């Protein structure tokens, strides 16, 4: 398994190469060293976080699940805010590496040791308790602090409180406060953090957390089934359910679960790989080929390319080129050389096949299947004689499937792609960069990811203060999160930069919702002057006429 220290170094090198290629038309011959420095800085910029489960100070064992819920919610919001929080799997690996149990509640010293093992820049530690709210009930009170690992500095604690039923909002508020401590320049509004969790049902989230923490497999699956039933759009629950069903060889159900994972979310590539495996083991080779090909278009890791080749080969087609690519990407893997050897032999290139099989045995001398195959290829007359007596003596060997992969490497490679995209973005002019950021932000907003959208719209406005589209986007985010005054202000800021039908329509919609019909009619009219065919402005006018009884 890769440690994040190795990733930090490897990503810096890979990113440097990608950045140098992207920026080559803009930089002189000394650009490579500069790109390497920039890449290293981008990877090592203090944004790798370890969020530990919160300490349960309620005295109520039935709230133990909230410990992990706090870490999961904060990690999700930090990821949306542009940080790189460790996954639960990362944390479990580190605890196992240090010989500590899963439920271990670390002290400050052991927390720092844990973070250093994972090469994290900061740790988030916290606790939750129940306190009387003065109206006959108890509030959930969550408190957290950030520990700067390199400097061993702890920030002042931040606190959020509210009814237990508002747990998600409480931790979203806490995440916003902590994000501002981690990055004082961070401009996303608190309301946007809260809006990011509004669609998540608390009962579904509880079932999900229980489903990833229960020690019994059947109980884990039962809780996860309940989670997706309560909240069919909750992507992490589908991912966890797919893993459980795959591990119990329910390959058809697993493939269906992986298909429900958000194709643009952080688990998309891993879900695509696991879905491909599910199809392979259930014998649906065309579907497996498609799944691996989709992943490979974004992230052509050797294991992905290899398994795509296996799926193609099982359909009776030639996948030699893919096996060549897998061995080139990871020449130290004996199975890739074995697969290439089998494919070459099957398609008539015996000499090259024997060379690849020899390389397989050089890497893994004890490989009995490869030894038998080499002997059969070197002494075909013996195989022929044996086959005459036993038709099954020398079956055609099958290419090997990579059944597991390094999930950390997958996530780290995906993060590296994000860094490379940032390097490409840096090569654009401020106007072009703002336009691209706005396009990405709109994609997030269209999918309901308001936090990610607002962060990118802020970056667009910072890149180009004259980007009217950035302010319009921020207005749409504010409108979606319920901050109507903020939405109006951003729309007005957009109009200060450049008049647009979209800004006038948004203001008209806000006034229509507030029943300020004359203002809404005027703004819709201004939109139609700029864009006579604007259907949204026309719809506002139709609603005004319907309310006033006019024809």
C-alpha cells in the first residue's frame, strides 16, 4: 500500500511532468524546473487533513455512532472545500500499522503520531455532549480544534450546538468554522455549508454510519440496505453497499449498487472498477469491458487496462495491445507478463510469448501455472501425446484478473489529475480561467453541489473581477441555499459589471417570490429587452399576469 508520503513525492514528480507539457507553449526552456517546484508546492500546501472520530461525552452508548458520523461529515465538507481529508480506510490502515484497535480514542500525542504516520498536515479533534437548552430539552453541543502537525500548534476550539435532530446542520456549521481557521481567505458562506447537507436525511445517514462500522457483515448490509431505501440518492451508501455485496459474491446486486454511485463523485472511478469486476465474475464480459473502458478513459492504471483486456479476450477478441500497455505501466507485475504471453501465443506470436512468459517467471519463479505453461510450450510433442489420452490435459490458459487494487493509489491518482487540471488552468489568461471555472461550477450547481459550486465561482471572480458570470453564479448559489438577500446583492454586482438577461431574470424571480410584483415585472421587462426570446423572463410575466388576473 502506498503511504501518503510516497504519494506526495510521486505526485509532485508526475504533476511536474504534466504541468511542463501543458505549459510548454508558454514557458521557456527553463520551465521544467519551475514546473517541478510549482507542482511540489501544489501537492505540499498544507491541505492534507486527518479528521478523527469525536469523543462521546454524552454518557449514552446509543450515540456512539455519532463519533464516526462527525468525522464523516467534516471530511465530506472539507473535501468539497478543496482540502484532501484522509478516508476512513486510511485511518484504519494507520491504526493497524501502529498496532492500535479500531475504536481507539487517541490522546493528543498519539493523534500526532497517527497524523505523522499518514503524513497529514493537520488533525481535527473534537467531542460532543448533551446540554440543557433551557426549554425542557437537551442540545447537542459539538466542539473541535485543529492541530497543526508540523508546528504542534492547536487552534482555539470552535463550537456549534442545536437540537439532536439538527445534527447534520450542527456539524456543517462546525466544518465551516474549522475551514475558516484552516484557510482564513476562504470565502464560501456558512449558509452554503448548511445547504450542502440539507438533502441528507438523518435517519438514512445514521443507517449508513452503522453500516460501515458494524463488525458483523450481515448487520452492515442490513443497515446499508435501509440507508439507500430511505435516501435513494445517497451515493456513499450505495458505494458501501456495493462493496458488501461484492465481498459476499453477490455480483449482480453489487454491479447494480455500483451503478448508483454518483458518476462525478469522489468514488466514481473506484465504483467503475468494482462494477467491472462484478460483471467479469458474473460472466457479463461486454458490460465488464465497457465499465473498465470508462474508468480507463480518465485514469488508465495498469490494473484497469489489464482487466479491460481480460474482458475483451473472454469475448474471443484480441486484447494484446492492452496487455502491452499494462506491462509497460507496471513492468514489475508478473501477472501482466503472463497475460501478455498468453495473448501473444494465442494470436500466433510464439517467440514473443515465450519471452514474456520467461519475464513472468523471472519476477515470480514459484509460479506453478507459468512453469507448466512454459514446459508445454517448449515441449509441444509431450502435450500432443498427453492430449491424445486426455482431452483436458492442456487447456488453453486464461488471462489473469486483477481482483484487488490499491484504493489509496486510485484516490491519489485522481487527486493528481485534479492538480494537473489546476496546472492547465494556471496557463490560461484570467478571462479564460474564469470562464472555465464558471463552466465547472455550473456543472456542480446543476447536480446540487452548492459548496463546490460556490468555491469555484469565488475562484472565477478572483481570477477575473470583471466576470459577470461569476457573480451570476454566486447569486444562483445564494438563491439555492436560501440566502435571498445575498442572491440579490450578487445579481446587482453582476449588473454593475455588465447588463445581462440572466441577472434581471434572477432578480425578477426573487421579487416574484416576495410578491413584489411591480419590481418583478420591470426586471423581467429589462431581461426581455436584452434577450426577447428569454423563456424564464416570459414565465415570470405569465405568473405576474396570473396573480393579478390580467390577460
